[in-house]
C-alpha cells in the first residue's frame, strides 16, 4: 500500500497551542520621554500581552475545517492577530531594553562599534543609515539585524508589527517609530526623536545581543540539504483533503 492510500491516524490529543505570556516590567529611565508617553507605552505593551494570550486560547478550539479558503475564516483572522500581537510584545521588549539609557556611551573597542564600522565603512555611516530607516518607516520599527548567512549586520524597517520582517534576521537593536512613541513629546519632529533615542542606546545590551547572535550558528539552517531517495514506497505525498497532508513513515500508532 502506498503512503498516499493509507488513512491518517486519528489524533490522540486535542490540539493545544495555548501559550501564555507573562508581562515583564522594565526600567523606563529615558530622559527624552514624558511620563505620559511612558504610561501609554506600558498600557500598549500590556494590551499586546493580554490580546496574545486570549488569541492563543481561542486557537485551541477554533475549527480548522472551516478554514477552507483564504478570504474568510475565523482561523485565518486569529492567526494574523496572533503574530501581530506576538511581534508587538517582542519588539517592545527589545525596544524597552535597548533604549532609555541616559548614560549611553559607545567605546571604540566595543563589539557594536567595531562590527557596525566594519559593515558600513564608518560608524557614522551606520548611524545615518539607521536613522534613515527610522525616518522611512511609517507606523513600525527601525531595526538593526544580524544576518547569520552573510555573517554581517544590516538595517531594515518593519511596518506595523509584521510587514517587511526579514526571514532569519536576528534583531540586535530596535527603535519604535509608531506615532505613539514620539509624536506627543516631539510633535512633528520625528528626526529629533530618532536623534535623541539613538543618544540613549544601551550599547552594553546591544553588545550582548551581538555576541549571542554571532554564536548562534543559525547559518547551519541554510546549509542543510535534502537526502534524495529513489524508493517510491518511502515517498511522502499529498493525501485527500480529509486527512493530514503528510503521512509519517514508520508511524505505528
Ligand atoms: Fe510602541
């Protein structure tokens, strides 16, 4: 019997996707942000955490069978909102921990200075490129990433929380460019917000992230190649719509 003709085994467990995030607390030491902006940010962050937890629980029970088209399904809406809120939490946590250092300073012998100078030619060239990312971003984020494939850093912006996110890019520095982050304190002057935010970067945090990113060896993910087989009985393929797409070889359940 070919794999395609086998019946998919009945699931023994109910799908359980629920992941509960616990909101973290952060020291908001920035001297550039008003108390109002800090409170607004805290409220927004907590809303992303609560929304993610609620969506995660709903995904445990929503019908997969009704998600039979890409135009309208509760499953589709929940999956979009899941990543929106998940990234909203992650990006804010990265942002809260890498800015707001009033004693910010970068040393010429630090890893961030050496890496960014290496990849842009000069540290100032990196600064201007990163600020340009922030200015070009609409409601979103300016992000400096480590690319484990090229083993170098690059700047890019995210729009909202999910658009223009580079696959496998590891964020080492994040600055919020949503209006709520800057418009109240710097009305109409986003450039000043970017300048002042970059003068409060916690370079020790960025350095630790760079070290972790470079040691992660995620470039190995790209190097994995498939093992070819000419044995048709061992070929996995698509099954009827009523069953799971992939049958597991050797699964005796
Ligand atoms: Fe924000």
